[in-house]
C-alpha cells in the first residue's frame, strides 16, 4: 500500500495505483477509476464500500450456514 501511496503522490491515478497493489478486487478498482475520471470519486468510493460490505456479508452468511449444522 505504501508503494500505491507513493505512486499517487507522484501523480499517478488512484485507481491504477491501487490496481497494481493487488489488494482490491477489480470491481472496486473500476469504480474508483471511473469516479476519478468523472469527478465523482466520493460517490464511487461509497459504492465500492457498499459492494465490499455486501460481498463480505454474503461470505459470512455462507460460512455461518456451513458451520451451523456442524455445531
């Protein structure tokens, strides 16, 4: 993440810098890049956060669904 922050400080786009870091899913990178190019970065960051929350909730529900019968 430090390398991505350094790239942004040097003037590279945020989306591209985060994409190279490899920590974020492609949909989030796409949303961030779209927001950056359209001037709606705050809106797209909100959408990316909502998407991540939904994805995490789905994963947790799946894990709980599998572990419930085992207990």
